[in-house]
């Protein structure tokens, strides 16, 4: 039986508490972490990266994962666009996760039904052997 992937959401962003750090050796690049409500698993990250390939981030930005957060590199003039893109990516990733989980649920149900049928066949075979 396959396991489902959890949906991961961005926590609300508080601009006053958002830790923004200058990336050393750069003129205009800053790093900040957007908090998530759970640690994304590898399936969720794969869906996220697939979505990221469809909607590339600005050339001077970067997105990756660090525990329960998405860390983002961006320039001051691109921060709004980059955060909005990350929000869109998280939402579209979660849509894929929900579709994925639905397929897994359907597959698991079919597997359960087959197991019940197989158990019944085994019982009939055992009964036939007792005759």
C-alpha cells in the first residue's frame, strides 16, 4: 500500500519579524526564510521543483528548502515578485499533492478489494482441500 503525501502550506509572513540577511560577497542579494507548517517530504519537493521549472524565478533569485522553511535568495527590488511566486508554487504543488493522494487512495482501495477477494479464494481452496 502506498502512503499519501502531506499538504504543506506557507505560514503567514510578518514583514517585521522576517529575518532578512545579506549574502556575503554580493552587492544586492539577501536571504530570508519563509516558514512552512510542516517539513515537506521528497514527493512534495519533487512536485514543487516540477512547478518551479514551469515558472522560473527571476535570474537573481533562488529557492530551496531548509527544514520547515523555504529559503529564498532575492534582491530588494524582486522580493515581492519572488514571494508571490513562492506562494503560487506552494499552492500549485499542493494541488498536485491532493491529486496524487486521490490516486493513491483509489489504488489502495482497489488493492484492499483484491486482498478481500484473494482471502475468499484462499478460504474456498482450503475448504475444497478438506473434502
